[in-house]
């Protein structure tokens, strides 16, 4: 109408006027476009297998230089964990041990099941949900769901006491429990199982790991093809091969 002030043109592209006579078309509102963000760097099972192989080779060489009575295969699972932690740190990962599973976060701090290792890319810190924040908290902390959750099992065909009578049960039963824990937690997106197997030779290691995988697949456990590496060790207990296998674990 006469006397009305002319309306200012809108800056929003969704509300531009159409020429007279054109058909009106409904345009859905779109949020403003934000700057692209770089995706979270993923840790692959091949990276983990390479790091473990390289690190354990260094450990074996060190034991040889020290002329140690026992070799790497004399270490049990708990004794090998600090060695693996240092291996992962040297490979550039952030390393966190005995971290509570995300689904157990509602329990008290002293309760709940824990994962052997949680790894972050490029040495970044792991976010701590529920912890009081401070000005010094890193802005690039890795959320629990973006980290790599890794359970570890060490099994030896021969031990300091001789042939291991629990070799088969340790490999077939105990390890499946770890796969189930990882696969059923909805707060974990990246997970894997690391088996360090000391065996008489590479042929035995390959056969036994293959038999274990077949059994897991028959039971419907959600694991994929592993990244495998091997290294030779001196025969002190009966083991001459150290087999490294990292299996990806997905959700059930």
C-alpha cells in the first residue's frame, strides 16, 4: 500500500521473492552450513599388529643381549601388559589400562568390568565422562566411543613348568568371553582382540589360531579376519614361535 516503507531484502536464500506469475514452491529450511571438520582418525588392526611385532622384537633382542635365563614366553599375561603398554606408547598411541566399560559407567568407580587397553590416536587424551571439568582439560580429548578398545590374551603351549595342560581351554574358552564383552557394549564402536600365542613352531600356531577362529564363527561370535604377524624366539621352554593376531570385533 501507499505510504508503506519498502521492505528490506532478506539475506536468507530460502526466502527470496519469485518473479510475478511464477508458481510458489515450498522450500524446506536448511541450517547454515558449517565448516567441514576432519573425521576422527581410526586405529586399524594392522597398525596394532605391526606395533606389537616391532615392540616384541625389540624386547626379545634386549633379553638376548642381557643373556636372560628366561625369554619373553616366560611372562604371563599380567607381566606382559606393561611391555605391551610401552610398545603402544612408542608407536604413538595414547594408552589407558584397565578402563571401565562404557555400559558399566553407572556403577561405582570400584565396580564394573574393565578392558585391558583403550588406545587413542596420536597420543591424545581419553575423555573422562562424569569427571569434574577444568580449564586445563584438552579440547581434543577422544570420546570413549571413538577410542579403540582392546582385550589381550596371552597363551603359551609350553610354560616354565613344562607343557601347559590348560593350553586348549585358555585359547578356546576364556578368549570367547572377551569377544562377547566387547561386542555387547553399545558404547564401543571400535574394538579388537589381541592374542599373543607362544607355540612350538609357526605351523602349530597357524593351525591352533585357525581352529579357534572356526569355533568362534560356528558360535556366531562377531569377529573378522585377523591381522597376523609372527616372530621367532629362542627355544628355552619349548616355544620357538610367537604369533600375534589382532581380530576386529563388531556388535552382535
